[in-house]
C-alpha cells in the first residue's frame, strides 16, 4: 500500500511519518501488508505522480499552493483514491466546500492526529482499494489527466496532434497520431477506429449509417469501408459485456 504525505510544516510532517510508520508495523502484523510512505514538503514534487498512492494526507498552510489548492488539483487530475485533509490552521471542512470543490473521496482528520483516528482512517483506505480501472495518460502543455475508456467519447487526428473529446466536456489536444493513440487504447474494448484518422467509443454513438457515425456530443465521422465490420464487432462485444454484468 502506497501512502503520500504533503505537509509544509516540518515538525508536523515528521510526526505524521512516525505515526504512519507505526501503522506500517501494525499492517504487517495484522494483514501481512507493508506501507510505503513518501513524504513531500512542496506541491510540485507531490503532484508528480499522485495517482500511484492509495491514500494522500495533505496539510499545506504557508506555501504558494495551500491545501485547498492541492485538493482542487487532485480532483481536477482525476484522483479517485482517498484524499485526507488534515485540519490545523486551515479548517478544510469549511474551506473545501466554500471553494466549490465537490468530490466524494475527500475526508478530514484533525491535528494533532490521534492514533485511534489514524487507525480508523488507514483501515478505511485499505478497505477502499479496488481492482484498478485501466487508465491512460492525456497530456497537454499545462495539464495531465488520467482517463478510463468510458471517459473518452471520440478522437480525431488534426495535423500533428490528436484531439480527444471527453464526457466532462473537456477537449484535449496532444501530439501524436490516431494510430499511436489507438495502440494505447487496446485495454478499452469500447474504443474502435472508424477511419485512418478517427476513433469512437461505441457506447456514445447517437446514430449510424453505412457511411457516417454521429456521437452524443455532435461530432460526426466518415466510416471507411474497411472499418464497417470493426465497429459492428466492437458494438457486439460491448453489448455482450453489458448483458453479462447485469
């Protein structure tokens, strides 16, 4: 289990590390699991790969980006694992909602951290670990997000970039070709090509004719002859998966 601590108060950060170290000993004894704890004193290092952590403990009060800012960055980045806001001089219980941040994976822990409350929190983090949903990385100049197959509506090659339409109305442009992007989507059975420069998610097809496909977001693509069979086969696979899951 991987845990991250982001705290710009050195004394508090060291204390949280010590408490988590005791939790690691407990986890090894009770569950046979070991905790791997990474500690950060600044947002830049912490935000390098936050998606790798099963639980993230945050309290930043005197840096350029405070805890509220970091919580927003994590939510915008698509982090779904528990984000534990450790309340000290900032009352995150009121400040997070006041900032318009809405996420069902944000939780709160008061400082000084009590052993019993930390134990309960760690047990919750362990219980919340699920089979990882496959994701791929989308990267623009100023933003990186991680998305599932169901987050993608369609993709089109535009010049030297691919344009990716997402279900939350965001549109990403990143360097690459449709062919290369499709190679990343092999883990997503719902994504298929409709021509040499376009991909669609068959779950979001609004209408289809022998020559064109129109998506829920209004995008329309020409279906090349060689891909007509592909889109039918992909739709059949997804229908079979949906049927078996009910």
